[in-house]
C-alpha cells in the first residue's frame, strides 16, 4: 500500500501522523468483515478495523473498532 503514496505524502490517520512512504509503511490500517460468535446468542456480522504500528521488529495494535453490519444506514 505504501508504494501508492508519493514520497512526500502526508498521512493523517490516528496518531502518530507521518509523512512519506516509509511513514505509511510503518502505520497500517486493516479492515475486515467478520462474524462474532457467542455460546448464548446469535452470530453477529461486524466490520473489524484495526490500526497497527510498527516499533522495531514488533507490531502493536493501537486502535480497534467494531461496527455492526446488520443495521442499515440511518438518516439524520
């Protein structure tokens, strides 16, 4: 993904903010549609998004968000 950004790109996700391809490569966002299953209630379809950052050889989750997929869009 980082190769798609310009060398001087500004990348503003969640902190830490970064610039350039290297900064994008060190800050990754993932999003998946997954099913949460439970022993006492029905399965729940959700979108799971995580932000991971790299520190040396290690990766750490710095943000995790779950959004329900079984609700339609609401107008405000």
